[in-house]
């Protein structure tokens, strides 16, 4: 084993150890932080930074062209998909699905959004700009905002 | 100079053990997590840690046949978590 390979292995191992330490700290945070949004803050560490560091370390260890490119694919795909999941989860959490503790928020920029009182259409696609009749029809179909609020309170 | 590769392997084994420990912590959150969104976030992190473990294991053994598995799991994990997020609705958040 030449010196050059040894240097690459060492750098790769250091990257993997950094990623694993970050993942461990994030797991402790996931266990100890108070609500969904702060747990999401912890959750992004192994999802993005930790996985990227470990992928870089693995690529430095494996060093053959197909492996390196496939690991690049893994890193790029994680960078593309982590924001999507985080967006969906954060949106659902702000609507009140996840026991969000609003007393812990410093700023709630979506507090006066009109569709927050709306029980929420399908979660994935952006709803078109709300006309009144549409919102009323939707809430009637779901049993009205009042009953939803009651069932939410009983979740606590 | 000859002891360095053994040291690197030992460090990789220790980091794999640490990954397993953090996966245990995430599973505790997955089981306790009061709402469905907590479990969803914990499941996402568990998938990410599984990917980390696979890459670290491939780096430890120098066996590159695990790399396509990592690609496949990263795709499927994203699909799974977004699909579950669709079904976490108001009132059924548990």
C-alpha cells in the first residue's frame, strides 16, 4: 500500500468519524428536544451533513470510478429529497398535526394566514387562491373546522 | 507505518458501533414519539443512519457491492417518508 493510498484512507476515515459523531449528537437531540420542529432541526444533521461526510469518506476509501459516482448520486439525491420531506413535515406541523408547541416559537410568520383555520386540503399540492365558497365546501366535507379543533385539543 | 491501516480499521469499527447506538436512540424516539410526525421524522433519520452504516461498512471492508444498495435505499426511503406524510392528517396525527 503506497503512501498516497494511506493518506486517502486516513482522510476518508476522519470524514466518516466526523459524520458519525454528528449523527450521534443528532440522535441525542432527536430524543431530548421538545417538539416536532426542533426535532426536525436535529434530524437534518444525519440526513444531509452526516450522510455527505460519510459518503465522501466512503468514496475516498473505495476509489473506483463507478463507486465514487454512485456515492455522488446518493449525496445529490439526498440533497434534493431532504428539503421536500422537511417541507411537508414542517407544513403539517405548523397546521397543528404534530403537537407543535407555539409557546416555543419566537416568530410565527404564518400566524395570520387565512388557510390556517381551514382544515387543510390535500397535503401535497398547493391549493389555489381561496375563494370563499371553495373553502366552505371543503370544510363542510370534512365536518367543519370546529369539530377538527376539538379533536385536536383532545390529542394533547 | 504498518500499524496505521489496523488503527483506521479499528476507528471504523468504533464508529459503526456508535452508529448502532444512535440508531437505538432514534428507535426509542420512534416508539415514544407522541405524534405521527415525530415518528415520521424519526423514521427518516433511521433510514439516513442505515445509509451511513452501509457506506461505513463498505469503507471498512472495501467491498463495493453494497453501493447500489445504498442508492436504492436512498430512493425508496424518500418515497416512503413522503407517502406516509400524505396520510398524516389533522385529527389522525397519531
